[in-house]
C-alpha cells in the first residue's frame, strides 16, 4: 500500500478528497500530509447545498495529532465556490477534517478537549509546542457550542459563589444548579449585577427565574440584593459553609492578635483552631487541649463560640436549630471580644436566612464541594490569562456539558 493511501485511510479522508503527498522531515521533526481533490470536482455550496464548480482555492494548514514524536500537519488548497443561486455568492467550502476558521484538525481538538480534563492547559501547550492562547480559543469555542445546547427549564434551586482571580481586585461569580449539581453560569464581578446577568442567561436557556424557589448564598449584601430583585420567589439561605467560614475568620483574627502577646503558647497553632476537632491527630489534640486549658485565653473563648455555632448545624429540625442558635447568640453577643460581638450581630441580621437552611434541605455536601470545584478549575486553568478562560475551565470540570460537535477519539 502506498503511504498516501495508508494515511488517507488513517485520517478517514474520503472522496472527493484524497491524500496526494506525504513528506517526512527528520531534521524539522515534521510530518506533512497534503490533501487534494481531482480537477473538475464539484462541491456543495455551503449556503444552499447545490453542487457547484470550484471558483478559486486558498492554501491552508492544520495542526494534527502528533505522529509519534513528530508534529503532523495537514495541508490543502481549500476551494471557494461561486454559486449562481440568489443570495449565495462566493463561499469557502467546509472540509470534513476541521472546523471553519480553526488551525487545528477536529481530531487534534478532540484530543485537547480530552486532555484538559486531567491536565493543566499550559502543560498541554508545552507538550504540543503550541501557544496556550490557541488552546484556550479551542476550549472556549467548544464550551460555548455545548452551552448553547443547554436547557435550564427545570432549574429550581441555585447556589452562587464568588472567587478572586489573579489580580485580587477581580472576581468571578459562579452559579450552580443545586439539584443537578452542575455549573450553570459564570461571569466576572461579584456585585448584584452578576445575578442579573445570570437571570438573563437562564432565560436564553429556557429557564424561568420565577420558578427558582431557593437561593443559597453567602451573606454579602450584593447577593442578597441580587436575589431579592431578580429571583422574586426564591427563599434565601445563607449556606453553612460561608457562615462557618466567617466565624473561623473572626476566630483566626483573635488568635493571631493574641499570638503576638503569648507566642510561646500560641505559636503555630492556627491550624489546630481551624480544623474540626474530629480531624485532629491525637498529638494535635493534646496540644490544643493544653492551650485551651492552660490559661484564660481570648483564643479559647473564640474557639468555643465557633464550636457552639458549628454545633447548631447538627440540629435535626429548624426548631431545634433555632433554640441552639438563640443560645449561641445570647453568649456571643455578651462577649468582650469585639470580633465575636460583630459576628453575633451578623448572625442576628441574617437570622431567618441562616435558619432556612433547615427547611430547604439543600445538600450542604455539594455547597462545600463548590469551593473545591472552583479551586480545581483554578489549578487546571493555571496561568489562565483572563477570567473567561477560568470560567471555561470551570464548565469543563463542573458543567456536565455534552460536547456533541466533537468527533470521538480513535480507541
Ligand atoms: Zn448556493
């Protein structure tokens, strides 16, 4: 079998296209495959489908999957056809091995889309010696195509969360379907405007904002306002993850301040205070016990408030939770520690949203998981250059998208 015929089969090139030349250069470690068509071939007009003769051709090159360690390229003179039918004009024909406008073959793109589920994009870029910007363009294109197919008509319970991006002034906000446990939308910013943008996107995917019954958010004013204005029938729930995080932040500040006064006792104890007691090793547990029983420390007081607040979430009903939260509030509001008092006030101001967690039955597991999904997206998108790329990566990881326009990779 001639190499041209062999490569034609391997690439799935079918008439009128055929492989006309295969050239291999060891020096430049490249494999170049030229594809052509016979003179007089007619092609379908991309507008109306009528078979029409070639008008002219443009030389194009596509990067293909590596052939062992060699970079492989496809070349072809891509015809334009001049269709006599009304409104068609001169148009470039579609080639079966690549997407219009792409410098990669479909198989190469399929490989990239598969690899970037497990590997940072800049690593893949280095592996194929292409710029990561080109790969991001591919990823963004497929994510957009797949998202266009998405149907949000049965979205009822949503969760939203923000994360800072590289320059810590910038934020990206993500919106999740809490029932299907998937990412619905991501956008830059962290204001109430982001909720507006989410609702607009929801509508373009057949979603109905009036149908949204629950919104799990942190206690930021922007989200509270956004939900109130944009999701009129949603009960706001302040998710436990963010409530506890706020409490932990207050406690950590108290401890850090005090550690300056008593370094010999509190040095390197941050982790001991933040970790859930059941996750401490016995050695860590001993050390923490020694700290909290040794003196009348402010850190100990803050730590006990934190444990008591966490304990509220073990309640089995809203009623029970409210009793526990009331006790907690009564204690914390009498604290001499400013930060704890402040936390008590924050809890009071968000009282019903904190307790509605016990009615809405929102799966806390997933809410906590959201944070780690976002961290995973950040890691996978390493060096992501702009928030749009980070959002695309988050969709790959958590969007449960179906990439129907990608060819299956050979198995
Ligand atoms: Zn036509």
